[in-house]
C-alpha cells in the first residue's frame, strides 16, 4: 500500500513550496515545486524534511515528518541518506577543526 506525505515549506524568498513524498513498498520518491525540485534535484526543502528538520514547514503538519521518517529505514534510499547524514557530520567536524587550527596558527603568529 502506498503512503503519501505532503508538506508546504517556506522558500528562501518566503514563497511556499509544495513538497511531496510517496512511499510505495520500499521505494521512496519525492517532489518539490521549487526551482531545483522541478528539475529532479535534491532540494533543500526535501533534504531538511528527510533529515528530520521541520523548521521550514508552514502547512501545520510538522508532526508528519516523524511519521515519514519511521518508514525510511525500510526504503531503498536509507543507506544513501545515512551516508549523507554521516558525511555532513564529518564535514562539520572538519570545519570546526579547520577553524581551531586557523585560530591556533593566528595566535602563534602573533606571539
């Protein structure tokens, strides 16, 4: 049985975008009405929802994000989403380390 989740997300300029996910057996598909989404790209609106961030949702159904997330471990996209989330964490850690190293170098050069 297919399950559909639809959200309205706030865009950069404040324009609302329709974000829809459909789960049919183990296959997840997603669409968004934003410029990137209409070309099939993984836009920020879809990505935020898939990573559990409901902060841009303006349709009042933020709690449905958790319902959607409950399906994901069984879907074909799960390993890719896990990899993306892990990579983002690693990138954030690397950015922190870079900033710390830069600050240490700056401090050492000013001694």
